[in-house]
C-alpha cells in the first residue's frame, strides 16, 4: 500500500509537472493578447487625443486671429465654396498672428511630440508635427522629419516639405524623388497630376494622357517652369509636391477656416499654395459672431511660371514672350521666398559657333532699374540642351549693373537663360528663350546671331573685340549710332559673289495705329533694305560689322533681319526697340 501510494503520488506529481508548462504558455498567450488589445486601445486613445488637440488649437486660433479689413475684390475667382481674390489696396501689410497663437501652437507641438513618442509609427501625428513646425518656421522641422519612423515614403515627403520651406530646394527635390519611388502607384499618379495648374490649351490634352504619358510630359514641363536655373533644385516642382502634401495633411484634420474638407480647398492649395497667415474680418454687427469670417493669405506677390502653351518638342519654339509671368486672372501662382519681386529682363543674347561648341554672349544693363540699379546682385548665364544634363553656366556672385557674360556649351539646340538675383532678396529678373542649332557645313554658308555693339569710335574686327562692347539689351536711344556684328561660316567658290541683305522692318504698334492708318491719319511705314555683295571665298569663319544710324528711323519696334546668300540657314533676325 505504501508503495502504491508513493507511486500514485509520484504519478500525480509527474502529471502535474507535465501539464504546468502548457498552462503557463496559455496564460502568457492570454496576457500577450490582453496587452496587445490594451496597446491598441491606448493607441486609439492617443490618436484620438492628438486629433482633439489639433482641432482645439484651430478653434482657439480662429478666436484669436487679428482683425483685418483687406478691402474689396477687384476680381473673384470662384472655386467651390471659396473666392480666390486680390485686394484693390495699393499697399497693405497683413498683421502678424500674435503671441497668443504662437504660444498655443508651441503648446500643441509639445503635446504632439509626446504623442509621437508614444506612437512613433503614426503617419498623421508626425505629419501634423512637421506641418506646424514649418508653419512656425521652426528649423527643427528637418530633424524631426529625418527621425520619422512612420511609413517610409510619407517620411521622405515630410522631409521634402521641411527642406523646401527651409530653402534647400535641391535637398527637397531628392527627398520627394525618393518618396515618389516608394509610394503606391495610384498615389504616385495623383501626385504627378499637373492638370489643375495648366492653362486651358494644355490641360485638355494633358487630361487624356495615361499616368505614364503624363510623367514623361512632366519632365519637360517642370524643366521649363523652373523660375531660376541659378538656384539649385527646381523650387516650383518642390513647391507643387509640398502643396500636394499639404492637401493630405489637411484632409483629415481641422482647418483654420472652420470648414469641412473638400475638393475646392484642395484645388486652391494646388493652384495658389497654402495660406501662411490668417485674419478675421471685423464684425459689422453689434453682436459677437459665433463663427468669424476667416481670410487666408498666401505668400505674395505670386507669378505664373508655366508656359501658356504646351512645351514644344523643339526648344527653338520656346521664346521669352510665351512666359506670361504676370498672367491675370492666373491659372496658378507661385511666390518665391528668395525674391519679393520677379521681373522680365531685357537681355541681348547671341551665339557664335566654335567648332563643335557654341559660344553664347549675353549683355544686360540695369543701371537705371529701380531694383538692381541700387543693390548688389548675383548674375548667371545658363545654357542647356535638355532637362537631364548639367547645364553650362557662367555665374557672378556680385555683378556690375552693366555687364557681358559668356559661356561655351556643347549643345546644338538649346535653352538659354540670363538671370539676376538681388542679394537682399528684393527681386529677381530673368530672360529665357530657346534656340535652334547654328549649322556648320564648310560647303554651305551659315551665319551667327546678330550682336549689337557700341558703334564708336570704330567697329569691332572680331568677336573678342565685339564682346566687351555688346549693348546691354535690345532697347536703344533714338540718337544712337549702333554697330551690328555677326560671323559668316562656310565658303563658296572663289569666283562667286555672295549677296547680303539687311532689312529693318517696323513692327505694327497695334490696333490704334492700324485704325489711324485706315483713316489715312498715320503714315504707312515701309521697310528699310540695304543690299551689297562680297567675295564668297573669304574663309570658313569671317567677321562682319556695319554701322546703323538710329536717328534715321522713328521711335518704335523693329525686326532687323540679315540674309546671306540664298541658303535659309544663313538667315538671322532680332527685334529691337528705338526710343
């Protein structure tokens, strides 16, 4: 009995020993499941709390916004529930948001930082942190975006926003490129859609393209729309991606207007940017309004940098007049942070062949300009053959007001820009145009571009003499004697004569002048034509110049055209204005 009892007890103990691990594992699983459920509950509570904090901040902000009457609208662009307009006040300053709002945003950011530490993988919380840090121009936004542990492409996009707002456009370009590579294809297609920004003639064709076709077209569109080539990166492209990101940041969040999210708000942000300041209109009632009327203020002044027509396949068809940067009403606008004003530059640009390369000469004179005539400014001459290859550049950190820049480029067909940027960000100026190649066939005659040079005391004998004497721009005084310089390439048989024709044709002044002419109240303008002949065997490269007395022509715009021989490639022209 004792032995059996002992055996029985041993068996029981053994059984208990064998069962215990299974019971412990089950208990651990139950505890883990409970902890997981608790974590999910905690995560939901933290997320809801973060959303409540953000909504509460925007509600408080609306109540604390400065009161400001901005005047009436000259033109109201209706987009859904909203009116995009510019005030008719000649000079106004939007008031600062005030210390109370600054403190409230700092309080929100502290709470969002805690929430982000508790939920480091939450896209919405880290997104709102970067959003409000950049709104407050807090430079730590870049570090916060770099430490992001949420969805990879979302983190890269947030870094793109932080760097764009901080003025690092090249870094922003790289960050957004990484985000685009990583995001889902449907999201990528949405981000790359430029239809809201394009003018009617381009938009209809663009909408019919597939995502892949749009992406191929976007490369040329963005290249041509880059405001300044002298600034690293394409800030208009990074601005667009930052706007797309802003629509995502605001879609599931309370906005300062106190309105529900909709496609109208998204379109306004894509076309004109996100508001950087807000004000509330002064109440016209003796009773306090329950919901103040809010006005959002984007950065101003804005400019339209897209071509008014679809960028052509041939760069030669891109001319400076196709850029309507002052378009009104604008289809889209962008206000660069590095310039308080953006103006057209009157530059004279001419190209001369040197074997397989082209020498580009650009001359400008801004000594009488209200911006650049009084400030130090940087200048650049940029020539490039496509959007994927590094351009040829000539840059000056500090340029004289009257100057000539030159650069050698290997490109045949090319896009050329002349750009100025004031060191104190007062303004930027540019001239941009495309050019066809200058053919170079020793058996055929071709010519360079025309270069207007100072005509006294003598005419230049070669390009080296002509460059420092290049006239700054295409506008001339009526009492001026100006030299016209060009080069001839190729040769003809020694016994042949080479006919040369120079024609100066007035450009019609417009409808009023045509009306006067129809009534016989204005004289009919006729072209001035000069013809002569030269020996066609003068060499593969030879320089020519003539003197023009502009006092012989009335004030106005003229097309100056040079034709050498009978070869269409040996024709060049330029538009000038005589004042």
